[in-house]
């Protein structure tokens, strides 16, 4: 436990201290997210905040390894490297803009390379066609969650706060993980500056890095039993609010004949956040939904699968009802 506290503490301090420096750097070079018709913010705001999380996580892991030998199992280092590669692709997108192809290519290649180089239990215990099918599903899962986190990064504090809730439950479900504690510390340090009204945004560098590390971490540390499919389902349930919002929005836009990849304001969280003053309210709603999803995952972990799925269903139904409850119109 001392190792975990060292990792999280160093990551927190580094991240919290770096954010003001990143803000100064971004403002000085006019690297600002300018408000437009599709934005949820009202004043130009620096992006690139995820750089602080990446640095915090790395230094936290290094400190934990140096002081306690806490950066184990071995898969965690390659996982962190792969997440950083994806984060750097996000940084390139923040700075210069990348096309869909390069972004998706880097995410897919990083996920595939990691899973082939160090197969997680659910892959290591399979063979033949089943192994290749599971590998394809695992890559789809990682890339899908990376982009879900990216799509949901549209208002102050929503991704960083929800990620902290996700991490808290995953640590309980899968046990101590150096990467998870490093992420928790780094994200918490960033959230101090990202709470509405935010002084900096996460940026693609942050949403890609955090989303990849969480998605891959679930595969390497499933519960309740290494390699058990139920364990992966339990861990995936923790992310239900983000997965539901993303999937529902993409499907709705596809059915309406719209370009699912173009900029829009049709996510559930966007539709119920008409002004910057509503950021805290919307983020808090998603924090609550994530807590409920985490509790549902714990119920499934304890053998109450039907009850856990019922809670997840109620969470999803509640989120889907929010636009109507708040009188929000579709863009």
C-alpha cells in the first residue's frame, strides 16, 4: 500500500504543479480552444492539459519503482508506453490536426502491438480462431473506449471527474495496479484546474492517454478471476455512462443520415448543458451515474449479476431521459 500511495502522491503533485506551466505555455503561443457554435465553453481556454497527467503518471510510476519496487506486474510498463504513444498522437492532433486515418491507425497499432507483445490473461488462455477473434474484440474495445473518452471531453471536469470515479471502482475490483494509482494521482492533480470554470482543457493528448490506459488496464487485470469473461464484463460496466452516451449518439446520428464523425452538439451531456453555468450540474450528474455503475459492477462481482445489470439498465434509462427532463432540443 505504501508503494501505491507513493505512486499516486507523486503523480498528483507533479500533475497539479505542471498545469499552470502548461497554461502559461499554451496562452503564450495562442494554443487556445476558441468558442464556436459547437462548443460548450464561452471563453478561449488553453488545451494540452493532458500533458500534465502523462508526466505525472510516468514520474509517479518511476518514483514507486525506485522507492518500493511497486511498478509491477511487468505488463504495466509496456501498457504505459503504448498509452503514451497514443497520447502523443493526440498531442499532434491538438497542435497541428491529424486526419481520422492517422489517429485511428496509431490507436489500433498501439493496441494491437501491446496485446500481441504481452497478451492479457483472456488472450493467453485461448487458442486458434478464438484467440484471433478475442484479439480483434480486445483491439476494438481499446480503440472504442479511447474515442468514447475523447467524444465525452466537451465540458469542464466531466472526463477527469468520471475517470477518477472509474479508477476508484476498478482499484477495488481488480486490486492494486501501479498504472491505475498513477492515473488516479495525475487525473486528480489536473482536476483541481479543470473544475468549472476550467482554466485548461484536457485536450486529445489527455483523453487518448487516459482512455487507452483504462481500457487496456481492464484487459490485463480482470476480475473476479484472471481471464474470466465475466471479469471483463464487470470492469466494462464501470464505464456504462460514457459508453451509453457515445453509442446512443452515434447510432442516432447514423439513423438520421448524418455524418457520425463531424462536429456536433448531440451528445446527451451537450444537450443538457446549454451554457457554461451548467457545466458543474452536468458533470455531477455523470459522476453520480458513474458511481451507480461502479456499484452495479460490485454487485456483479459479488454474484448478483441480474441485480447489477438491472442497476446498469436504470442508469442508462436515466441518462436517456435527461434531455426530455431538462427540455433540451436536439441540434
